[in-house]
C-alpha cells in the first residue's frame, strides 16, 4: 500500500527500538522486506515511510500491532484506543470475574487480555470440553463508512450492541455501510464486521481513513506506488480513490472486513 500519514520520526524511533530489542540489523530488515539497505537506513533516519504492506510485514515480524510502529510510544499500557481488540466485548454474567477484569482495563489492556485468551484457547491443555460462556456484545461505530463521513474509529462514537449471530468470531468491531459502492457483496445499511491488525492482501476489503473520512474499499497498489481504494460495484468507478505515493495524503487502514467469500478484482464497465 501507499505511504501512511504518520510522523516519520515516530516511526523511526519505534523501528529502532524494536530492532534493538530483537537484535536485528538493517540488512536483516532489508532482506525481510525485500528492499535495499539504503531504504531501511532512510526508515531509521526518519526520511522515508514504508508502504502499508511493509508496515504489516514489520508488525508480524516483531510480533506487535501496527500501532506499536506508527504511533508514539508512551510506555506499556499507556496507548489507549489501539490494538486489535479495542473491541468492547462483554462476557456472559454481569458479575463474572472475567467481565470485571475486562472492564477494569483500558483499550490496550483489553487487547492484551484478548490476545492472551486466544493463545490459551489454542492450547489443548487449557481448552474446555465445551464453551462455558458466550460473547454477547460488540462495539458498533455509529457513523457509517463509505460515504465520506468524519472518522468514528478513533473516538467514542460507538454503542455496544448484541453480537449478531452472523458476526465472525474474529470480528473486533462493526460499522454500518452507507451507499452502494460495495454492492453486491456489502449492501447499503448492512453491518460490516472488522478485524483489527489482520493481514490484508491485495483486493481484500478493509476500512480506511483517508483525509478525515472513512471508507470501505478494496485496495491495490500499482507499479508506480499509487494506492487505489476501489469500489467492488462495477458501476461505481466514480467512487474510487487514488493516492499517489508522494501526494502527502494520509491513509490508515483500521482493519480487514470479514466476509464469507473472497472478492474478485474489480472490473468496471
């Protein structure tokens, strides 16, 4: 993807810290990202910002979220509202110890709790014979995406709603879709379920923050490095967004839209 509109110096500071903690050299990062050592040197010097796909590779390599790379590091537990599970889910039973623990944490703490919980669920020695509880609610951000409204993702403009039966287990939040640019796969007024910090491959749908607005689009990058946010609807090419590499425009991906099928590459009439 194209460059992200974050402070290059903050990214450089975070990258250097993670490289030091993990004993990585610039040449190691260059080989992992398939870029030149000079490019990594520019990252470390705060002179260049990687594309979104490279940031995702770095996050997976270091075992952190994208926020740990592109946002100011304020110390453990101090960055609120980020991470893959700023999801506001509640466990069954209003007085349950798990619910009390969850609600006592900020968004970053909730993210870590959910991450560790998912890890434990994958370990046979900790797994119950059958589920003992059920996640009943999910954050629903109120301002819809795709029609160019102010971002709801980073603020408190959400409500907790009963978790729909069709909500994927991996969904961290949901958002209403406005408009027909993602037809016939996501309909006007439909809820889109989103997983934060999920790897996003070309032409997969995501929720993007562009110049102050929120959109649900498919994405790709061309040979010149231009980021294209694309409408799935073949009749809505007019709603596509194109961001040249050096345009200076900001683009942030809030997560992957979870669907029960893969979307084809858009073809317009």
